[in-house]
């Protein structure tokens, strides 16, 4: 024999009820079956609402009651053939009239006891079971609606009544002994010793099914719902959750206790006691195997089986010096709470016994505080125990798995993944069986925490980065295109998903948690974007509170650079080609590094020097692997290389600078390039990365332009002066040519000092052979002592810079 339970989600409409009929019929071919049904989806909530509105004296409950009546009558018309309809409609109407009467009574007396509430709620299951039994008959099944109130007996308590198993088991066995027809049993409802209707608590149809399964000692219980089984996490909160094939009773109990609504926790006990396996199956996808729950669990590599959460709790702390070493404090604490019917969801105690933390439902907070203050009044008056500390707006996350105890490092992984994402843990509890680790976190962080943990354990081969990109100019625009074109490759080969969640330029900004469509980002941004406001952009990024967030600054703007520290402080990684932050005051640079390390975020700026060339990362790798940097020599200005390679008898210095500016090689104000300002910043960054505490003013600049030229006040004046210098420059240059040498503007860092100077090289030096916008860096180190390590290649341009930024973004994920 087998019990099949169909939840509200599986009987929410006549269309779905037809699927249920198909499933029942197929099961009946194999063995005897008992069916348990919930109220039609949403009906219990509606009944609760109706009765509350009626009790408040508000007549509007009648409108909703009418809708509820129509829904049931329509279901009869859809499921029962015309010949039988009038009988079934009449019986349904009798029940609906009784419901109407009792609601009217409540409306008149404006009083709603919990006992009456149970009576009202019972109509949901009474109506659904009757209609479904008639629908089954209509489909040719010899079915009958059972009366649950004569099968399940409870104490005289309501709302969440206590089952009297002795009587219940006896009644059930007697009823089913000679029963030939398929019994459709309404879930959730029972009757008290005194013969009144009681209910088994919200979600209680699962319990009814388990009670029947245990009383009848069936071979298996099937719980049919709207998901493919018990999932690794609540699918409404973790989009990437997936079904778990096998769980033990204990694992299921822990998951459901901590909020996995898919099974009502008390249901597990009766079947667990007898070792009856049960399966969670999907009415909408009946061929998937679902989740099998039994004595055995299955082992998984990751050690954990699922994550669940209770979103709203209060965390209470009892603390005080008077608690240390005093026996019986916890007994008195939890005794007092139990007497006041406060159920404790989670407890954690520091080994010093100085404080006890515990979580309760928000509605129990006040009662809990009163109960504790009453119990410990004396100690509190004497100052041995402090007043109860209450933290509201908290959530609990529980990580569950029987094999956790066999796999080392589960807790480490859990805490480090939360830490890296800036999630603060307020309390921790670990069951002594190591079946469960529970954590209290702020409610604001719950969705992030669930997703971080889920990704860390179940999708460790798969990672999502949430990008917030500022700037859509040449570098930003190219980066967006590269992300788009690389996304399939990154997903397949690096299991990395890049989502551009926020995007802004100076005109518009846009947010999309699913990721902006990169094929048409420009249209989407201009059409759907809001007016840009950088401050709001940042606020929104913080409010999104997404895991693995990365701020990507593709501007050369100072305001943008000024927010890095705050972002890093929120555990948001920063990737930037913008040199401003790293070349500003040393204290600022250091603070950024420190904050990143403290918050577990990455601060990556490879493209600050030599665009996409691996200059900063090579330097870091050398230092990390224990090498000592003796000297860095670098040619880091593409503009100056172009000048020195192009100037000649036919192209004067001033003319070549103008051409470079027109071609976009040189800055609009070419003095920035020609005075070495840009190169100074780059060598400063390399010096700092090598451990030097330098400021930009400490970089010694040997100018190759005479003071006369450098005196110019503006760009026009500068060009004028430059023209005056053209002749002298050409003389020097042709002398250089005769010597078979080439000029390079070289940045050197050695013995703690950084210097820029124009130097000449013969063809046997690597600096001689550089073309176009190439950069070259020589690292002379302990390891590379006689022959320096050379990094050389294109050191400017949107494509290589964007590629370097993308490489840094990918680096954040590892
Ligand atoms: P029914 O009406 O069939 O009893 P419920 O709504 O009570 O269905 O429970 C099923 C729902 O539980 C699913 O639709 C899902 O949204 C939710 N749920 C929460 N946590 C989990 C989980 N870990 N696995 C599966 N479902 C879950
Ligand atoms: N109908 C009840 C509820 O919604 C019982 C159940 O569906 O399990 O809580
Ligand atoms: Mg349910």
C-alpha cells in the first residue's frame, strides 16, 4: 500500500487536478493507494484572511467569500460530468453555506477564537477532498471522500493540535480494514477528544499523510508538490538550486525545521519511527525521480546536502559575570521560555558561559524578554546578569548534511566565503552531531548569504561575478564588447559567468540583476537608462548587496577613484585602469591595499602600467615567490617612442607632436606626455608595488626639453616655444643618428629612488628595438641578475587595455 499526498500547489486548478487523477490511476495499477489532499492552492490563506476581516466587522469579506464560492463551484463544473453535476454542486453548496453562516456569526460578534478559526480553515480541505473524490469517480475510479475528523484524534488544543497516536492509529486501522474504495482523505484537519474540529498546523497535510502512512505501515509515502524534489536551497531565493536525490530523515528534519517549506517538519517523525521511506515528487513533472528520504543518506563530495533559512527572527543575548560557572542558568532560562510557550529556534553559548545567545520568532520577542526578566529578577537587580540584549531583523541560515563531519574544512569554507562577501555573522551554532551548522546574519544579507554558500559548496566549479562598470568610452565600450564575445568561452572553460549588473556613463545609468544584454548595451542604456548620478549609482550598488560584486572603473576621473576605499570596505572588489588612486598620496594607496586585504576583496590595477602587459602581476609574482627587486628600467610612454622614432629632417619635433596629438597618440595637452607626468605616475606605482614609500614629487624628472620651452603657460604657447627649439633638437638628433644610437625616455627605479631621464641606446640594447606604442620593462632581480626579465609589447590602445581589465576581472574570480 502507498499513501499519495497532493499539496495545495498540486490541486490549485481543475487542470492540475486532472494531472493528479492521472498519477493516482497509474499508481493504482500497481498497488492499493490512499490519497491525501490539501485545500486548493491559496484557499487556507484566503480563509484566514476572510475570517480576520469578518471579525474586524468589515463586510467586505463577502466579496472574497463570493470569489471563493465561485472557484469551488466552477471546479465542480469542470471536473464532474453534467449528469452528476447538480448533486455534487448541491453538496458543495451545502458546505459553502455552512461556511457563510459561521463567517456571518463572526462578523456579528466580532470575535474569532482559535477554535473557530480551525473550524473555518477546515472548509478548505473538506471542500477540496469532496470535489476531488467526485472528480476521481467521474474518471472511473471507485473513490470516496473520507472523514478525517473520525480518523485523526487530537488533544483539546487548536491551531497546532497534539495528535493522540494511540487512538488515531486504532481509528485509521479500523476504517481501512475492510475499505474497498479509494479513500480521498482531507489533510490538515482532525477532531479533538471533545469532538470539535482541530487542525495540525500550517502545512499539516503532510502530517496527515505521514500519520496515515505510519498507521497503515505502507511501503512508501509520496508527497506530490510543484518542485522536482527537495532542493539544495529554496528555489525562490537561490535561482541555481537543484534537487537532491537522497536525504536521510534527520537531514530532511533539519532542512525543514530551518525553513524548507517543502515538507512540514512534524510529518517526518511518524514515518521515521517505522523506517518508511518517502519521496518528494513533482505533479508537473511526474517522470523525474524526485527526492527519496529514508534512513540512509547518500554521500556527496561537498559534504553538505542543503541550505535553508528562517528569514525573520530576533536574536536575544543573556549575559553577565554572574553566569560564569553557575549551574542551572540555562535550565532556568529555557525553562522560563518553555513555560511561556516561546519556542527557541537556535541556541549558541560561548564556552566561557559568560553569555547565551538564542533566536526566537519576532512575535515571541516581548514574551521572551518578560519571561527572562521575571526569572532572573534578583540577579538583574544585583547586577550579576545584564538586561536581555535584543537584536531584531535577523535571519538564520542552516547548512545541513550528515557527511559534514567526515569532510574537513566545511566550516572554514563556509565562514571564508561569507567573510569575503562582507557578511557579518552574529551567532553560530553547531549541532553535536555535526549535521547542521546554523548562523545568524542580518536580514539584509540573507539572500546574499544563501547564494554565496550555495555557490561555494554546490557550484564551486561555477562562479558568477556581478559587475558594476563606470565609463563606456573607448576602454569601457571595448571591455563590454570583449565581455560579450568572451562570455561563452569563460562559461565553458572557466565556469565563470560575468553579469553586468550596473552600467553608467556621464549621461545615463542602468541596473539589471540578471545582467544587461551586452549585444545592445548602448541602445538599452540610452533608451531605458535613468539620468546618470554617480552618487546614486554607488548607493544602488551597495543596496543591491550582491555576492562577488566588482566595481570596474573605466574612466580617468578623480571622483570615481575617490570611492574605491568605501567599495572595498563593503567587500566589493575594484578593477581599474584609472591611475589616479594608485598614484595619489602614498597613505591613500596603502589604505586601499589594507582595506582590500581586511575585507577579502581584490584591488587590481594591472592596466595602470603598460596597458594589458603583465607588468604589475609579474612584479608581484617575483616578490611573492621570494625574489628581490634590484632595479626596474622601463620605457612606458608610447607617445614619446612615437616621437623619437618619427622625428627627422622631414618631420620637426613640433610638427610630430601635433601629428601625434591629431592621431590620438598624445594627450590633448601634450605637455603631460612630454614633461613625463604620465610616466612618473607609472614608475611610482611600480616602485610602490616593490615596497618603496614614495610620493609622486619624489620621482626625479630629468627633462629633455629646455626650461625655456617648459615655461609656456598654455598649449599654444608651448607649441610656439617648441617650434623655436626644433632646430637645436634636430641637430642633437642627427648627431645621435651618426653615433648609431636611439633616444628613449626611461623610467628607472633602483635603491628606493625613481628617476626619469632621456637616454641613448645602441642596437645591442633591448630598448633600441621598440616600435610604435610598444612598452618595455626590464626587471633586474636576485634571480634575474645577469639577464633581466623582459616584458615587452603594445603598451597603449583600447583593445589591449580592455583585455587587461578583463584579465583582472577574471582574476577576481579565483
Ligand atoms: P504544497 O502546496 O505542495 O504543500 P508548499 O508550498 O508547501 O507546497 O511547498 C513547496 C514549496 O516549497 C516549493 O514551491 C518551494 O518554493 C518551497 N521550498 C522552500 N525550500 C525548498 C527546498 N529546499 N526545496 C524545495 N522546495 C522548497
Ligand atoms: N491547507 C493547509 C495549509 O495551507 C495545509 C496544507 O496544505 O498542508 O497550511
Ligand atoms: Mg506544504
